[in-house]
C-alpha cells in the first residue's frame, strides 16, 4: 500500500501548464528528493498534496484516499497527518517557539497535559529548548527553520514535506537541517524534500525524482542531481 | 470542548495583547460608532422632550359673554371634559381674570389707567383648554362651534392658535425626520468605518490565518479567537463610551438643561443608564463580531 500516489496529475494556471501528467508513488517511511530548477513546479506539487492547490487533471491519493473528495474538516485532518516545512518558515509571528509548536497540537485537540509533555521533548530534539520563549523576530533563520521542523514533527506525521527548507540558510545550518531530516526519517517518517541544492542531493544518496518542463524526467533509487 | 473554549479564550486574549495597536485602532473606531449610537438615543429623547415642552405651551381659550352665570360656565366645563380629545380645562372667573390683569398692569401705567377709566370689571370668565394631542385643536374648535353653548361665547382664540398648531406639527415632524435620517446615516457610516478597520486588522493577519490553515486548524478554531476578540473589543468600547457619556453628563448636564428647559436629560440618562448601556453593548458586540466574521470569510475558504 502506497502512502502517496499521484495518478496522471496535471496543473495549469491560466492556461499555462506547470505540471504535466505526473505519476509516482511513495511508500511509508521512504525518503524522496524532488529536484528541478526554480519554478519547475516542485512547490505546486507539494501544495497539492495538502490540498492547498487542486490539480487541474488527475487524482492524488493519501493512504489510498482520494484527497480531491475531502470535505473542509477532512482537509484539516489531512494537514495534521502531513507536516510541512516551508522555505519561508511560516511561523505565527505573535507566538513564541513553544506556542508555535503547541499550536499544531492544539488544533488537533490534544489535551493540555500531552502538550506540556511533548512540546519540550520535540524542542529538545531540534535543539531549541533554550529559546522556547523567543518570538520569531528574535530567532535566527536556522532557529526558525528548526522550530518549523519541530512543529511539523509534533503531530507524529506519517509524511513530512520539506520545500527548500535550506533555501534561506548558511551552509552550517543547512547541514544541521538535513541531518535532522535524516534522523526524523530514520524514526519512520516518510519525507519528500524539494531542493535545487546539488550538494545535498548528491550527499544524501536517496531516491531522486527529477522534474523538468513540468514532467518527471528521471526517477532513480540512490539518484544524483543531473539537470 | 471546554479545553477548546479555553484555548480560544487564551488565543483571543493573546491576540488583543500582542497586536496592541490594531486592537486599539479597532476599539477606537467601535467607540466612535457607539458614541454616535448612544447620542442618537439621547438626541432622540431631547428632541422629543423639546417638542413636548413646546406642545405643552399650546392651549385654547374660550371667553364667555359677561352675563353668563358661573354655574353655566362650570356646567359647560363639565360637558367639555366628556370630550376624549381634551386633556384638562382650567376655569378662570371674572374676578380671577381681573386679579391677573391687575398683576400685569402694575408694571404698565397705561394699562392701569385704562382699567381705572372703565371703572367696572370689563373682563370675562374663560375656560383654558388643553388637548391631549395638539393636532386635535382643530376638532375641538369645531366641536365648540357646533355646540349648544356657542351663542354664550364671546370669543374663541382660534386664528392665532391655528397658526401655531400647524407650524408646531410641521416643525416636530421635520425635526424627527431630519434627525432620524442624519443619525441613521452617521451610524451607518461609523459602522462602515469600524467594519473596515477590523477588516484591515484581519487583512494584516491574513498570513497567520493561512499558516493556521496549513497546520490543520479547522475554520472554527481559527474563527473563534477572532470573533471573541471582536466581542471583547465591542465590550471594551462600550465601557469606554459609558465612561465618556457619564463624564459628559456630569459636566454638561446642567448646561443642556438650560438650553432645552424641561428636557431632564441628566435624569433621563441616569434612569435609563442600564437600558442605554445594554443596547450600546449589544450594538458594540454585534459590530465587532459581525465585522470579524465577515472579514474572515474570504480567508477561510479552502
């Protein structure tokens, strides 16, 4: 049983075809790197998976369910099962690191006691316990991104989507984030990492799906960045 | 459920605190709206009482011929009192009329002289009639003209009163319509301004709303704190408005009383304090909540 299944998915904006007949599947616990130039449609592909965008054609399945047929409350539940790590962080600016992570649990209706137990643990995992009470404007880019990862992790998602998570980071922070993602994957969470960072792709040695002109041009186990 | 409510309360409170300036802007706008709203209540009262004061000064006098005995006049008075349109009748006898006249004449030597010249009491008995509704003076005059005692009358103060009556009715109608239109327009404008302020506040938080959605919050979880914030803003604005009005009435109450005698604005305000506060709060909460709800609609579509 696949965790994710894209079946002949196309997406166009105002007649412009961005993604063309995309078909692939992802098994539970798999690590996939999605590569391609900026603007090739990586972000659109990830956004469709949490139904932030709808495909123009084709179907997307998560745990064998057609997410195109989901009602609003089912979409909310879907988004709790898929953690999203954004390049531009998307942290709630008027909440502290702790509150940002806790918020993801609050929306899922976890009891306060569980939140008080889990949030410090996850913050520790991403090495942020010392700035739990900092607001986003008081954090460095690396700290923000680790907060975002903590928020994605807190709901024990089956899948984490990381969209250029290192795009705004210096090399040292970049590797910390990559190592963190590997660690999370080893604990059993499937990951789709969208990036155009050649070095990361080549060092990881994971499955690589390459996009060009809206199509999948290569899908290799232990792939390299060749575009 | 209770946990969710607690979270919504907590989030709303944080929102108010951490978006301080936005909250202040919204509260200010709602306060302005509420000041207009409550001014409307008070102005409506003042204009009504102003008209009532004017109306109560209107009356109708009928003067009897000199040879009509007092018993007859009193009988006519009783008969007139049976008329539903008449509120009260005051009887002034010949002697009382003279006394009143002499009282006034004290300060006017010419009148005093004239009175001395005549020698005997030239004044007649009269009935002073007040109608329940000033519009009905016409009908009362008609009734008197058609009555059996018409020939016992010397004079009805008709023409002069007629003019006043008509003018009064036009003026009171005009004041009511104009004030209603102007105030309705102001309340509407203030509503639009408050609504837009709240909409802009929410617009500035659209990214936050987007993020909440992406993290998997359902619509009510996002909406709740915003609605509550709107309600709290309405409540705070209502309290501020009440403080402003209370202070204004304490300071200017007597001055207004001088300007519109008999309006009893201060008395009205204190006796209707909770009534005004209640409706003003309802209006404020309605304004805050509806604006937030409406402004959010756009961002909560999936």
